[in-house]
C-alpha cells in the first residue's frame, strides 16, 4: 500500500484493505468495480467516470470528515465533479450512483462553488423522466432487514418535517432534512428488502430530496436545490411514483421562474402535467395547474393564465372524492389556489383583481402556513400600491412585518426588498416611514 498517498492514509485510518474499499463502493453502485481495482489506484492509476466522487463520498461517510476528489486525485479533479451521477442512466442503478453523492458531505459542501444548472439541462432531465419507461424495483437480498415498520417510521418522519417547514423553515430544518435523507440513503444501499419495501423506500428518498431541494431553493441556494430535486426525480422514477415526480418537475419550474427564466419555467411545468397523466382531478393536478398559471402570467399570457386558474380550481373541487391524493399534497388547499391566483393577476398587471383573490386566500389561510401568508401579504401590499392605495398598502406591509421571523426565506427577503423599492417611488411621509421600517427589518 502506498503510505504516501491520501487514499492510503484513509484506508490506514479505517483499517481497511483495498478489497474492503471495493466492497463498500459496490454497495453504493453494485458490481461497478473488481475487488482488485483499488490496488491499482494505490499505485497511481485513477478511477474512471464518476467513481472518484463515489470513492470520496464513501471515505467521507466512514471517516466522518470531508474527503474531496481534488485531494485524492488532483489531476482528475478538473475532469470529474459532484455531478457525474446526473449522466447516469434513468434506472435503479443510476439512482444508486446518486446515493453515493448524497450519503456524505462532499457533494453538499462542494455545491457552494458550483453554478446552477442551465435551463436546458433541467429540461433535458425532465424530458428523460417523461420518456423513460418505468421498471420494476429490484430488492436487495443482503444486509440488515428493512421491515414495513421501518418504512412507516420514515413516512411519519417525512410528514413531521413537512409540518415543521410549514412553521419554521430555514437552514436548521434543511440540515435536519438532509440528515434524514442521508439515513434513508444508508438504508437503501446497505439494507435488505423485497421489491415492495424497496419501492416505498425510494419514494421516501424522493420525498426527502424534494423537500430538501425546495428548502434550499427557498433559501437562495439554487445550485444545491436543483441537485436535490434532480436526485429526488430519479428516486421517484425508480419508485414508479409519477405524481411525486411531476411535483418535483413543477418545483424545478417554480425555481426557474424565481430566476426569471420564464420560458423554461413554462416548458417544465407542461412536462410535469404531461407526465402525471390520468384524469385531471385532485390536489396534485390542481397544484400543477396553478403553477402553470403563474408561468403564463409571468409571460403576460392572460387567456392561458386564466384558463389554468380555472383548471386548478376545478381539479381541487374534485379532490374531496379522490382518496388517492398523496399525503404530501395536504397543503394544496383553496387558500393556496386563491392566493396564487392573486399573485398571477398581479403579475398580469391587474392589481384590482389580484387584491380580491389575495384577500380571499389570506382569509382562508387563517393562522396556517405563515410563510405563505408572509409572501402573499406582501403581494397584497404591492397590489394596493399599484392602485395608489397607500394607506392600505402600509397596513398590509405592517401585517407582513409581524411575520418577519419567516424572512429567512430567500424568496421572502427578495419580495420584501422589491416592496420597499416600490414604496420608495412615493415621496409621502407615510411611504418614507414604511421604507425605513422595511429597511430596519431587512438589516436585522
């Protein structure tokens, strides 16, 4: 063993032979290397494809510290990165390649220096999801048995994390979710389960990745969020969970819209609606339709937007009799659709129509979904400003500032900054006071 190499030092710390390293790599991606391959790496050769990242992830996971590709193979680091798994086939094995990146620190810590993926790259992934046929899930015969009770605990845990995100969000919850994602990924690559349990386990992985991706994007960590969402899309495909996959593509669409790439956002949400199929009814179809309405609004397509708003309302009206609505869609309510319609009308330049929908949505929210209430109350303030109702806009802004604890959301801070800029356009003392209050909250 080459004692002078970092790889050799890592194996020495773990008390691993090269054969043991090969076995651990094959847990992440079954049958990917021979037991003797690491011996060659210790003599100076380098692994091919995305294997360097998988090796780095395996070592990081077991050493409890970050080991990077650049540190292991400096010459190789410029040729491979954390995104090798994105080029894998849309198969269970391809999803497993992603598991190697998400069960340790290197991918997550390294994303801060990576750029967000291009819109065409996201569309390409969504098209592959749409067009790749589903395959049966393959179980794992070796390892500690994963029982149905374990799956039930994981499902309950995801539901709890979603509820926590409703009332708190922020970096703390993102860290919590990613820790659970790492644990579920560990079970998937090390546990023993039959195909039915494997399907449930991959659905849990997809939900956790979707939630992590959504929170990361909400915090402004777009590169991180995109990759979590794309991993979730692969896991949903492996689980044959088309509704969850469509939701994840719709999240990519929403994230594209936040970045002002509206054509790409519309293309993505259309792919999501095409991918879910089935009779257009229920909460999931309502969610996709309302997100398509927002995409049309941002492009100034009034008739298409109004049509999608009507489709969303009609779909949700059918959900009461639809007992197949997934648990993760609990938050898609008449309040959400009404407020989102208000935001769409605001983007279309119809503030008077927007105000009616926003007020209705905020009334329906009651005390629920405080981050959504913060966002939509700021939209209400903008709608009133654009109708020259300065007093009403100030009142709505004060209501939004009462929810300032939810400003850890990148979207919320961006919207609050935009609201302040609109108040600055007025030279009235009231507008000046509101501007100073917003600035103080943003600074804090």
